[in-house]
């Protein structure tokens, strides 16, 4: 008579692999670059950042070379980057809020249970993208705008503060995009996130300067948009702002604090 053999049972159960940061980053790249709005926004960044710089330099080159000029050519050589920051706000916001709008964020958190890792992947992607794009855009604007400045004898060599403003423009756009990522996780709504960030960076930064006294003066200096933008221009239009690197340090602290708050709330709230 044959004997039935029962397979030995084992307690070893293979746990599914938890996606690492590299996998999360690849997934975020696919999601970000697979929609047309991303490409339109990136294109608008170059057009606004470089195009407006060239137009402003061409329109003001003759005046800047005259004795009546009361501004430095350095104030115009990255002028378009002040408008390009709007595109950085849009990219940072859409990277987060588009998933909340379609409820795909639940699938993302199911695939990558570590919410902090998802937030880090989005931040690395958006920050790195805007740094590279911002620097390249500033360089394109410099080459085009400086052509007209050179023609009137007020061109600026690519060194010192001018060189710093090129990669400084990339740093500033990266910081703005990261601020938008943070508010995206806090607000979870595209229009709301874009409105709040633009209000904080562009509107409140100018309004607080109307507060009288030393308090209003320092409040204006410490606003994120005012503190961060000095690193993106060789000569700021407002000489009362913080110097380039001290201002950018303040800006980084404000961005980091907002990201930390967003991380805490992301862990505590339901998707």
C-alpha cells in the first residue's frame, strides 16, 4: 500500500518588497511628465524667464547707457525670473494636488506606504527640475539680454554677482517649487495652493512694506519672496532687502519649516 506524503509546512512568508526612494522617484517622474500641463508649464518658464529678460534689456539698453539712468543693468539681466516663479508655483502645486483631485493619492500611498518617502520623492524631483530649468533659463536670458546691453556699452561679464545670479535663479525657483509642494500637502487643492503661495510670495511681500517703522521694514525683508529673490539678481531693485546669501538662508529656513509642518500633517491626516 502506498503512503501519502504530506508536504512539510513552513512559517516562512515572503514579505512584499517596500519600494525605496529610487522606485518612488521613478514613479513620480512618470506621473509628472506624462501629462501635457507639465510640458506647457515648463515651456512657459523658459518663455517668460528668458523672453521677458531679453525684451526688457532690449527696451532699456539705450536708457541704461545714458546719464539719466538711475538703475543698474544688473537689475534687468534676470528680470524675467521674477515672473517665471509663477510657473514654479504651478509645477510644485500640480505635482501634489493633481493626485488629491483625482484620488490617485490613495493608490500612491498604497504602493508606497511611507508617506514621508512619497513627499521626499516629490520634493527631490520638483526641486531638482526647477533648479536645472531655472539656471538654464537665466543663462538664455543673460545671453540674449546682454547682447543688447553690449551694443550700448553697458554689457556685464558672466562673473561675480552676475554668475551667482544664474544659478541663484535656479535655487530661487527650486525653493519656490518646494514651498508649493509643502502647501500642496497642506491645502490639497490646486487653485487654493497656487493662490496662497502667490499671495505670500508676491502680494504680501509688497503689502507688509507699508507697515510703518522698523518692524514693517524687517517684516518686508523676511517675507519669503523678498528674502529669496536677492540671490537671483546681481543688483536688486530694492536696496533695502537682505543681501543675497543671508536672504536665501532665511528663505531656506522658511521653506524647510513649511515642509516640516506639511510632513507632520501628512502623517496625521487621512488620505
